[in-house]
């Protein structure tokens, strides 16, 4: 039988984690941008949080497939892309 090596599963899990991290970070960034607008906190802000969490939890659950190593690889990809997004989008400097 032709089985996919576990290393390939880990690479795929890492990639999926990066995709989930990008989705989460960009969606959060857009939600925060909307919060600073005139309408402030709305029902869509709470709905956006629920959508973000549901997609990420479902994605981790699917990629994990009962193996903690895959979950760890996906989490690592999630954190890596989060750091990249923070550095790329940057933090606003404090004004005095």
C-alpha cells in the first residue's frame, strides 16, 4: 500500500495552520478597523468573533485527525503567521 509519510502530514498541517492564522488575523484586523468607526461595536462584531472562532476550531479539528503532532504543527503555523502579520501590519506608535 502507498501511505503518505507522516512528515508530509505535518507539512500540510503547518500550511493549514498558516492559512487559518492569516484568516483569523486579517478578519480580526478588519473588525478592529470597523470598531474605530462611527458605529463602534455592533452585532456584526460579535458575529465576526463567533465566525472566526468557529472556522479556526473546525480547521484545527479537521487537520488534527486525532494526532497531537498535527495539531502542534498547525498551531505553530498559526503562531508564525500571526507574528508575520503583526510585523507587517505593525502596531500604531503611541502619540503624546
